[in-house]
C-alpha cells in the first residue's frame, strides 16, 4: 500500500487526539502530509469549574484547538459543534462525517476505538462507531446521501483506518523526535490540562516510554491498523 499523503483525524472532543496520538500527528505534519482534524463536539461541559459558562467554554476550546493546529501545522480543522456528552448514532452526525470525508478525500482516517468495554465516555463510543460507519459503506456508495453529488462531492474510498486508544493494538509509531511538538500541542488545551510543568511532561514521557520499551523504541504511540479492501 502506498504511503498515505492525505490524512483525516476524527476526535470526539477537542483534546482527545493530542493525548492519544499527538506524536504521530506531529510526525505526519513534519513529513509534509496533509492532515485535517475533525472535532465532533464543542466540549462545552469539559470543566469542573462551577462558574464556567458553557458557551464561553466552547468558544475557548475552539481557540485552543486552532492553536494546537498551528503548533502541528495542520492543513485544516472542521468543527462539527455537537454538544458535549450528546453524541449519538444519528443520520445528521453520520452525514456530516461523510461530507467531510468526501470533501477532503483522505487516504487514511484515524479515529478513536469504539470497542472499549464497560466504563467509557458515550461521545468516545459514538464518535468511533459512527465514523467507522461513515467510512464504510456510506462514503463509498453514491446512493448514500445523493445530495452530495448535487453539491459536486463524489464518493470516496478510504484505504486505511487507524484506531487510537485501541483495545488490541497491532502497530506502533516511534514518536521520540516529536515529543516536544506533541506536548506543545497538548498544552494548547490549557482549559483541560492546565499549566505546563516538568512533572506533567515527565508523566507523558513515561507513558510513551512504556509503550516504546515493548517495541524497541524510546517513545511510541499504539494503534490498531485496519486495511480496507478496495
């Protein structure tokens, strides 16, 4: 399979992809890949501060996401702006993901693994599940959302899917050279992770080192890779 040049990352909340796949995203951008981020929810409930105003928090989190995008060098960001804690398997959600896929035409799509058992955030589950449905069969089939054809969007087949936070990882990416960029992007989400500190960076490094040690790498992130049939 040819090296993917166009990549789409679908994240449930504004900071999820940074904490799980930030080093890999940084690597892709450094290699000149065209990486687009799709943010499913507005994150308007992501705070323990009882004085926070949800609409203001959502606005802040978009600004933080755009700063992270600048740090990486992303090609673009799409905000779907569904309410936090309210994602569901709806036709509207699926159609908007299909629209994004047909617009940007990624070779590779990354999303969260919906298979985590027991306690899980519903937005994580539905983000992963509906994204996988959007990839196949909806984005592929011209009779799915035919209004897209009227708007000039053709069906699109994705070649690879990578799941982050996987239950059963089958591939690992060496992110040793991209740790600093990863952390800079992660700490762009100040409302979620707070002020940057050596202690926090060391915790991140330790977690990546544990993954890397098992696979002959200094620092690594894990994924489940799925190759799609053509």
